[in-house]
C-alpha cells in the first residue's frame, strides 16, 4: 500500500495540515477516483483516520488525520529526500532509537505528537 503511487505524498499532505479531500487533491493534482481509492486503503491500513465535520448549512464532510502509526511514517518521509547522502557521524556510531529520530523532526514540525515525547 505504501509502495503505491501517491500514498506517501498523501501522507505528506495530511501532515502538512491539508486534511480535506479537496485540499489534498488540489495540492497533488491527483484524479479524484484515485485519491478516493488511496485514502480508503490508508484508512483501512490504520495509517489515517476519518473525522466527520459539518459547517453550518453544508452537508457533512470528512477530514483525514494521521494515526500514531501514520506519524511513525514521517521518519521515512524525512529520510527519502536525502537518500544517498552520507549519514551524520552520530547516527553511524550508534543505532538511533525512535526518540532520537523523532526529536529532530519535531524541531521542524512542532505539531508532531508522538508516544516518545
């Protein structure tokens, strides 16, 4: 499911506070039928959760949010752009634990909540 096209990009957009279907679709330029399919798969895999909301005078709609498992995938997203770059000495000399991987992410994205806080 994560190897499918668009999945990691969808997770990135939701982490970037684009929670509504139309926001995600506009940011990625993905077809609505494909986005619907990927969102359903990510919800079924418990990477995302749905939250129903309703604005006055408008029908109910859905927002998508990361689950704790989805937040753990942020480590993967953080490493992907620098693939092939040399590892920092601190990582080469010891095996990083989840908190040492998540804390630097939190510096850039303070809204990251995690069980290792």
